[in-house]
């Protein structure tokens, strides 16, 4: 044993202390020592520094050996205690060894002291090494248990693969569950067999890449125990042995089924958003187009109204004017349906006869391109009336008919029917003899944007809009279909709770007195066609091409009883013109003419009781009623 030894000596006799040190030195031991003989000195020495061994006399006055031994044993580390004393008796010596004394050297035989010290130090070193080894092993086992716990609890599948044979050596529960097997069922099986055949073709290349580069990530299809395939992302890592050669590969596998479903849902929502943006553009376009079309129709209806009255004596003229009016009214209803769809709301509910509505749509269907379709009508008479928007319901019925005809490209039978059900609801149904729908398609048919038509052939909104219309009217839409059995779509609507009041006879309305009217419209066609109608009705008419022109005329002293003011005009529109007009003529009556409901109008009507709405395009009767109310 070489090196400096630090020995703490518990001894009250200085001579005995020096004797022990000389014996150790003569034996070649290099010793640094300190002598203590009181408990306080012992505590201080133990606290100040570390010692290699303690050499103690049994009989030190004021410091009993057993007390000294206890204080030493409280110190950290492995500190061997050797008893260097006179005879103490065999029983006491055995008891002290049991308490931890490493050796007993008699003072009258001191030559054994160096060998006893060396032996005690070697055993202490051995015990320290053993204890540290056990502590390191326990720490290693604890760390291993932690990693094994993480391995077993990981949500992703993890497997250890023997590189040469490609067999599974170990796996965690998630990997076994992913394959639909037990962990025991995975061990010893082959990696290649766990992959779908098409993925096996590239698997060897990915494994070679992991061996070459140390790691590789790829996507593939794996097989469950029942043979079903599922998408995965695999991360392969080469696991070297101590020699540095890769004998194992660790595979971390993530099931992509839910992730791909989320991605597909995101793509579907993106497509829906694109559809919505297109529909928003269509809605804006519809508003602008409807204004221009309504102006054209207003001119046609104004002139046709005059011709119909003037031509009463000439049947051909009267019939022609009536036909023109009928066509214009149909155009007006189509434009209204377009703007209703763009606004996603419906007009004012009025009492409706479902049978009359169906017959009106049948008349339109028979004049369209559905030549290969045999249209049949089965209406129950009489039917209670419903409270609803005729344009919205007609649009819903036409949607159902268009879908039915699309399902019969080679022709077939289309049946439109009405019925009063046992529960009191009214049914308006469209039945076709087309291809029909599978249960899976029928279950999703009412979903917005769901369509089985080819790209560009449909938006998937038709049935969703019909269902929306039904709900607005307090009803619902029911579908019955099957492959090869055609489809039946039925709108179920509640009847009117209160009977509609009888319409007042037109003869009861007092004739409108002659008035001076200022017509303000930027469309020259309106300024040309409407004045003759007003003149024919007995009124004096002046026109203005815009808001500024009208205000200048009124400021110049133009005397009028009523202003017909177009809403949608370039520059100063109708609402702005009305504000400035009120400064000039607070009591002047105004008819705001519009083809669609401007969002500002409800506020204007609430603030100004002298303002009414005149809906474009209008018949002579509509104009007479508006003038009388205005």
C-alpha cells in the first residue's frame, strides 16, 4: 500500500500514541495523524477532513470507546476502526467486533499493527467498491426500468429487428395492437410479411438506406392480422453493437389512418370554402344582373300593361299584350328566385295553393328540354293552403325535378304529386324511375356540397337548399331510394293554422287622383317606358336621369306630388338622394323603386313614414296600389 495515510488516533497516553506511529513508520507506511482524547475533539476532527482509518484505545478517560465508535460510524464513507489497547476480555472483544471494530491489536504486541491496518484498509476499499458497484447497478436498473416503461407506454409502435433475417426480436404493446396481434405473436415473425405486397417491393431499399446512412423514414402500407391494410410512417434506425457493426434495426411506426382522415377533411373544407367563395361571387353578380334585367322587364311590363288596356277592342292585341306580360312575369319570378338564392333567405310568406304551384312548374317543365321524360301529375283535391314563399318553394320543386331528370339520362317517368297526410301535413313529392341511390349515398345526400356528379356538373347544394327551404317553412325533406328503384323526394309542410282572409275586391280600392310625378332613374329604357304608363293612368310625369339632376329640378322650383326614385344609380344613389331631398321637401311622398332588398331600406322605412317601396318590375296594378299607398 503506497501513498499518504491519514490516521485519526483516539488516545490519552502520548507515549502509546508515539509508539504506534513509530511502528507504522518503520514498516514503510507514510502516515499523517492526529491525536484526540475528548468527544468534542473527535467531532471536530471528523468534520474538518476525511480519514483513512481510526486507531483507538479502549480506556480513554472522558471518552468511552463505545461512544467514540458511534461518533465515527456517523461519519460518511467507509472508515475502519482498529482497537489498539490492553486486554479487554474475550466477550467484550466479540461484542465490539459485532459493533463494527475491524481488528484488535494488543499494546504489548504492537508489531502486528501495520499488517492489521493494511488488511483493514484493503477490506474497507473492497467494501466501498462493492457498495458503489451495487449502487451503480441499482441506478442502472432504475434507468432501464424507466426506459422500458417509456418503451412499453409509447403510443407509437416500436420494434427491434434482426438485420440479417428481418425477424422481430422485441416490440411494445402499441406495435402489437397496431398489427392486431399479441406481443408474443409478433416475436419471431418476419418484417416483410407485415407489409402490404406493393410496399414489400421498396422495403428492402429502405432497410439498406438505414444501414448505409444510419436512419431512414418512409411511408408504406402494413397489414393487420385480419388482412386489412393501413397506412403507416416508418422511421428505421441502425442499432450498432459494441463492435460498431449494425446488427439490429429499431423501427418506430406511426399509424397514419386518423392523420390522413384529418388531412382529407381539411381538403374537403378547403373545397367547400372554394365553393362558398364562388357562390358569394355568384350572389354579388346576381344582385347586379337582376337590377339590369328588372329594368328591362319593367319597361316591357309597363308598355305591355298599356297595350293590354288600350287593345281591349282588338282581341289579337290584347292577347299579345297578355302573352308578353305572362312572359315578363315569368322572367321576374326567375330573377327573384336567383336573388333569393343569393341572399339565402325568402320573401314574405303568403297563403299558397300547392296544387296551383305544382301545375305552374309543370307548365314550365313541359316547355323545357326534358323531352325524354314522361311527366305525370297526381294532385289530391282539395288541399288546405300553406303559408309560404311561392318563389322559394317553386325553386325547391324545380331543384328536385332537375335532380330527377339528371338521374334519367336515357329517359324515364317523372311524377309530381301532392297529398294530405294522416298527421295533417301536406306532401309535395317528386318521384323518378332513375338509377336510384345506395344507402351510403342516400345517407349523405342532404349534406351540403356532397355530390356524386362529375366535377363541374354540380355543386352538391341542390338538396341542401331544398332542405333549407323546407325548414324555413316549418317542414322537412324525406328521401326514399334504392339501387335500380328510382328516388322519391317529398317536401312535408304544415298547413296554415288560420285560414287566409278573403282578398279585398279590386273594385273596392278608390281610384288614385291625378298627381304630378317625378320619375328618377338612370336607365333610359325606364324613363322611356314608364311615363306612358303613368300618363295612361292619368298622371303628369317629368323625368330625371339621376339624383343630382332631380335635386336641381326641385331646387329650381319643380312642383311635384310624388317622386319615384330608383335605388341603384351610379354616383348619388337613391338613399343618398332621399337624404338631400328631405332637406328640400320634408313632406314630399317618395316611392323607392328596387329589384332587390337593399340592406339599408328597413332603416329608411322605419325613419321616414312618407316613403314606400315599389318592387321592380311592376304591373299596372302594382303601380296603382303603390301610388295609392304613397
